[in-house]
């Protein structure tokens, strides 16, 4: 999966109440980090490891993810 600018991701942890992030930029390929901003709630920009950004809210075994962020299909 390729992380690209302006993609939206929703928190998989139910305690995060569906927090949504927008990717503002991606660092060099070797670094593995994306610059993101919170969409809902107080604005907060930060670096996040792209391993926390998933293409689906389900794991390979079909279980719902409990951590990280899942891509929002628009």
C-alpha cells in the first residue's frame, strides 16, 4: 500500500471514537514516516510511522484491527 498526500485515515481503536487523520506529506521512502493532522477535534500535526497506516480496518484473518489507522474509502 502506498501512503499519499491528502489520504484520510480513521482510528481503529474504539476508544479513539473514530478520530480521523489527513496525510499532509510523506517523508523520504527510507524514513517511513508521514506528516499528519487531526481532522476532527483540536488541530494537531505530527509525524506518524507509516506502519500504523493500514489499507483496511480488518486484519488478514478477518478480525477488526484494534490499533493504528485504516484508510477511509471516499
